[in-house]
C-alpha cells in the first residue's frame, strides 16, 4: 500500500504550513499567491490523500487537528530545509563557504558564540552567519521548526526532549549593574538586603534571570523587588540605567563586556552573594542534517564551552 504522505506534493506542504501559520485559509491563499477557491480545493485534496481532516473550522479561523499538528510540523521542517538549501546555494554562488544559523541566550552569545564566529571567519571564506539572540522559549521554537542549526539555550517545559541532542551544559552567573556614579558603588560587601527599595529593570516574571533574582530574595528572607520595569532589551536596559538609580541583573559575560570596555557607562555592584541561573546547553535537533560550515561552528563553540 502506498504511504499517503508520499503522494503529497510540495504545494500541499506549502498550504499546510501557511494555514497553520496564519490560521485562516484566505490569508494563507494570499501568502501563497493563490485564489481562495484554489486553496480550498488543494486543502480538500490534501485531506483526502491523508485520509483525515487537518484543520478544524471555528469562528476566528482554522486550527490544526492532532493529525494537522503532525503534518504542520513536518511541513515547517521540509520548507525550512528547502529555504536553507536555497540560502546555501546562493552563498556558494556568491563565493562564500556556506551558511550557518545559530541561536543563543545573551550571556552565551557574548561569551561563546562571538569568539567562535571570529575563529570561523579566520578559517572560512566569507561565511554567511546569522545569529538570533532571544529567550530560550523562542530559540527552542526556532530550532524545532528548522530555522536554526543549533542553539545555546535552556530547555523550556513541554518541549519534546526526545527530538533534542544535548551536547554540553554551562552554569550561568549574574552580575548587578548600575550607572557609573551610582551611590551604592561607594559601598563594599553589598548584600541583597542593602538593595531594598531600589528600582530595578529586569526580564519579565517567569524568565530565568528574573526567577533567579526572586529566588535569592526568598532564600535571604526578604521581599522580591517590587518597583520593576520589565524588559529583555539590553539597549533599553542601558538607556534606563543611565538616567536613573535603578539596577539591573545581567549575565556575567554581558557585565564583563560592558564594564571591561567602559562602553556602557555602567559599573558592577560589589555584591558578596553569588547568584546562579539554571544551566543552558548546546543543543541541536536529532536527525536534522546541518551544513559543514554549521558543523564547524558548532565544534568551535563546543571547544570553548568545554575548555
């Protein structure tokens, strides 16, 4: 018996992916430059070939059925692979050695991805490198959708860990930054209790850095920060620190970069307590091929993580 999936053509997968992404057949049709009747016929043909409905219709559009979820995930991987093949081919035609797409949380990007890219640039002929710096939830989505070759990320709850190859982990430490000239910089041996009443700018609740700060306050028997501006943008954080007496928690690698170069106009508070985050890991997707260039960058990152 012929496998029903093998009878699908690229146009079927493109429509599945577009409907899953946009949630409406009309929008998916516009995205694919199809008429809505043609999209309806193609979707009906796809469901007939699969032998099951792929989407449920509701008042606000369409959502995947359980079968549709499976097909949408594989459509994203297939189409992402085609996009990557096109990008690699374009890179070779332009005389470059290939393409690589990597994602990382901020501290890992500064501490390990940047030095590895510098080393890669010394080895390869004008490589095309794309770096996505984002929270772990977004990075993991991009990895599993085939948009990234590998990531330095935490594994969020609910992720199918069986799809992941975890290569190495690294514990992350925090530093607390304030503007140069902040009154607290005149003190020594600061503890969290000495920061009571300070304004903060930090990630939103539930994010690793914010959780680590709040947990350390609880362990110390003091109330977590109440006056908090929420932002994951480093540029926003620096701008806010410059014009206020707020403080901000950042990864140690970020603090070393900003304070060490003197380019951020900030300084590190002299804390006696070490604040540690849950570890992030070097992760790739199992059974997902990556380009030789991506494989080499992964090796360079791994060398630095294990050094």
